[in-house]
C-alpha cells in the first residue's frame, strides 16, 4: 500500500503537466482554478491519510519486529513484539 502511495505522489507532477498540456492544446489558458483547487484538496487529503496511517500502524519504540513466517501452510503476518526493558533482560553467564 505504501509503495502505491509513493508512486502516486511521484507521478502527481507528471499528471499535472499532462493536464496542463491537454487544456492548452484545446485553446484554454490552463486548467480552471476550481479544478486545481480540487486536485490540491485531494492531494492534501491523500497526504493526511498517509500520515494518519503511519501514526496508527507504528510499533512502540521498545518493540522488536517479528517478521512474517509460514506456519501450517499459512503466512502469519509480521508484527511488533513488546520487549522487556534493557535492565530486565537476562544475559548469558560467563
């Protein structure tokens, strides 16, 4: 999902240029201000949605990442595992 969002944000300027070229070749001076405002609102909403998703789906700072594994023929999604604080972890003896 995030890769698609990055691709969409990367291609947005190209789409804006193509829109401008199409309207100029039709004899207009460019896209209407209402259309430009709508596109800007859409991109801002898209960015806000990405930010919200990033905040909602993050792990705690002390969490360790457990990668996805194959169990009983099914893929178990990767997740964060809350770890014990450093001073409480057991260390192997000498």
